[in-house]
C-alpha cells in the first residue's frame, strides 16, 4: 500500500514512517500542505495520513484540493 504521511513535526513523521514501513507499506513524507499536493500530482496514494495544522496550506484545505482534483484517496 502506498501511503502519504503529511506531518510537520519531523520526529513524529519519522516514527509514523518507520511503523508503516515495518508493516511493508511504501511511505512518502510531506512536511507542509504545498509539498503534499505536489507529491499527490505525481503519485496515486492508497491512503493519506494528514495533519490538520500544517504550514503553508492547512490539512483541511489540502483535503479539499484533493477532492477538487477528483482524487478520492481516503484520509
């Protein structure tokens, strides 16, 4: 499963990444809203773990933009 973790606290993002990779998931990290949207243009993810309080564009706006692009990836 391809998972995008969007978390601005880098330590927490790494903890999530390690745990998910131990379960054999492919994990990409983004630390802000614009980076998450950029990654999602290039890759179709099966799941997005999305923090709400993000720099640049908050998590709610990121989710809305995913939906505007007709991306129905679960959050």
